[in-house]
C-alpha cells in the first residue's frame, strides 16, 4: 500500500517534470521560429516591382504586420490556441495554412499511420521470432535484413522501389496519390517504414534474448509450461518494453520522412507543402507547419515517456 | 610444500618460464593493446577500415585522375545523355555524364568530399562539446548538473530537422549553415552518454585521491575523467559520423542543402532519381554506391570498436 502510494506520488512528480520540460520546449520552438521568420531577409510582400507605400501599408495592416512583434506573436498564439488558426499564406492569397493542413494532413496521416503500425508489428514479430529461434536461418535472415535496412534510409529505399516495381516490373504506379488507392500507398509505406522496422526488430530481438535468459523464465520452464505459454504469457511484455521508448524517435522519423516520401512519390502530403514553402520562402506556411508538426512531436514524445515510466516501474523516476 | 611443487621443474624449464614471463611483462598489455587485438581479429571491421580508407583517398585525390572539372558542360552530350553520356574508360568520363552534361566522376569526388567532411566535422564537434559538457555536468553534479541536463533535455525534444530547415531557408542555403546547423544538435546525445559515464567514474578511488591531494576541478576533469571516457566516446563518435552524413544527405536530397555547382551524395542521389526514367541509371548507381558502402563501413567499424572496447557488453 505504502509502496504503491509512493510509486503513485513519484509518478505524479515524473509527469509534472516531463510537462515542465515540454512546455519550455514548445515555447522555444515557437519563439525561435517566429524570430527566424522576422529576421529573414525580405518581407513577405517585397517583390521585384516595389509596391506603392500606401498599398504596402494597407496590406501589412490587413495581416497585422504593422503591430509590434510581441503583439503579433501574441495574436498568433491566441489564434492557434482558441481557433486552431495558423494564419494566412503570404504567397497564395486564396489559401490559408489551415487549408494546406486540411489538404495535406489526411494523406500524410494515412501512409504515416500504416507505416508506423506496420513497422511495429512486423518489426516486433521478426525480432521475437529471431530471438526464439536464435542462430537458426530465420535469425540470420532477420539480423541480415536489419543490418541492411539500417543503411537504406527512405531516400535510398524509395528510388530502389520505383526502379524495381515501376520501371522494371511495371506493377505499381511510380507516384501520385489517387485518393489513397492501395497501389499508390504500398511503396510509400515500404519506403517509410523499412528502416524503423529494422530498428524495432533489432531492439525486440536483443531484449527478447535477454528476457529468455532470465530467472523467471527458467522457473517457468522448470514448471513444465509449454513454450507458447512461456512466450506469450511471461516473456512478451518485458521484451516489448524497450520498443516503447523507441516509438518517440520512430514518430519523429516518420514525420520528417514524409518530406522525402512526398518529394519522391508526389503523394501531396504535408511534407510536399513544407518543402515547397521552404523553396518559395513562404514563411507563414513554414512557421505554421513547423509549429503544428513540432508540437505534435513534442507532445507525442511526452506521452511515450510517461507511458514508459508507467508501464515499467524500474526506470529511475 | 614449496619444495614439493617446485620439484617437477628442472632448472632450465624454470629459467625458460621466467624468461617468457619477463618478456610478456616487457611487452605490456594495456587495455588499449587488448582492444586493438580484438578489433584486428574482427574481419568485417578490418575490411570496413580498408574500404573506408579507399573512399577517403578517392575523395581527396580523385580529382587528379581526371582532366575534367565539376561544372563544365559538354554541349555535344547535353540532350543525348542516354547514348553519348555512358560511363566509359576510353574518353576519360569514368562515371559518365550527369543530366546536364557534366562529368559525373568529378562530381562524385566532390560530393564525397562534402559528405565526408560534414560527417567528420559533425562528429568532431559532438566529441569536443559533448565530452566537455557532459563531463563537467557529471563531475560537478548537484544543481549545476540538473540545470545543464535539463537544458539538454529541452534541446533534444525540439524536432531539430524543422529548425535546421528553417535555419537554412532564413540564413540562406549554404554548406556553412549546414555545418552550423548539424553542429548545434550533434553534441546533445554525446553529452548525455558522457555524463552517465562520468557519474560512474567519479566515485572511483583514483578520483577521490586526486580530490584529496587538492587537484583543481578542471584538472581532474581533463586529466583523470576524460581519458577514461575515451572508449565510449570513440565508439559513439564512429556511429555518429554516418548519422551526420545521413542528415546532410537528407537535406541535400530535398534541395535545401549544398548549392550548385557544389554537390554532395544526397544531392547526387536526388539528381539520379529524377533522371531514372530516362534510362541513365549510372547517375543514381555511382553516388548511391558510395553512400551505401560508406555508411555500411562506419556501422561495422562502430560495432567492431564497441566489441573491442567494451567486451562485457557483448
């Protein structure tokens, strides 16, 4: 009872501390991106043919750019928090950052979630199977694949896939989204998930090996439990623990990986808009997307950390 | 007792043994000698060292093998790269031409230079800043430590790829900005690892002895703590180099990194991908080959070093 309470108390402190890290991180991200945009050379409306001063002033007033910077920052944050409004795009007048999010986000979310789930399931199964049959051909296969996949980041995987399945075999379309047909999803998902799948497989394999050598498994064996019960009832949970701590980095990798996927496959996800706005120097869009994706990443990492601490009481709180 | 034990040995045999022992004693076996021996026995790692050496030599001296440069356009080839731009030993364009009619061999040499430089410089910054920062935090401990490490926590949870891209867009795309941007984040992991190691070294007797005889803190950190961290630092730095190369390639692949006429592996791979449809596969194959082989080598060397320097961890 006392121990449980103590643990609960520590847990609470840990959550508070974790939030205490997340909030300044969010603020730093916000201020840094806002400040970078402000110091960027050339205002959003400087063009080759200079606008008449009155017109420029009117436009700036419309977008609130004549206000002092702290006021702009404040309005911006209030807009995001109260109305989920990330502001207008300065390059395309008919389109706000919200429109871009509405258009690109579902696409990224679709192939991102599929990749994420696939990486965890396939990687986990591969790693566990390799550990259970250690030193079998399956194990060597799994280890070989994981080493190979680590040096094949998405921007290497994607062209190789296109080369094989589009140019040589002609089985799959080389790009496009087409409303999310499975033919269009398959290659982006493989390209995005392979290296994370490999890392998860490697993690699961080594942690499963460690768990299988531990005393409580030996006891279970001595009791005469069948292999299946030992693995699924006793070994599975502790073996999967390290994978949880890898979910954060994997998530970050998927988000940034979408830049590449959208660039190569032309899937039109949020990465496409991000990179495009970087080329067009459309600072408002860049900032909006940075803040959106950045805060998603920060929050996700926080949740994963708390989850991990909650599941595994052994870690130092 | 002793007599009985000594009896079976003849005088000569004892002398021989003593001799051998003395010899081994003279040779000495520091932990580093042991580690080197273990590393040399690792075939994958030794092969990787050799291959990597060749890649480095290629990137440093590669230009002198060719009479062409990275930006001259061959107008006879332009527009007909598929037929006229194949790799060929006869006309001296060993890797063929790129889509703009430029000599690919020299572009790959130059791209290797930048990619390797980013990897090595990034890892170097990580080693220097990360080691000093982590060792200081770990050794001083207390409030200083928790503030310093909390700061690292905060920096680490900023999704740095966004910040890097923002930085490159705002400050202008250039190789210098890539060095700065990558250097800014590279040391964070290292400082955490080093701090952890420092904490475990800090309470050993030799450090206590140093404190007891009044050695100043900075001297303890640099003379006693840092040399004992070297193993971990070396292993981690080797694994950091491919990460840096990957990051730079990622950025350059998107076109936000190095700018024409300069190039890097990422930019070359990106060009190769764009022209894949035209049947000029060598434009993808050469840079991709160098990239994959190099990353592989660094991983194997890192793995070998870890096995060699930390045999408990196997």
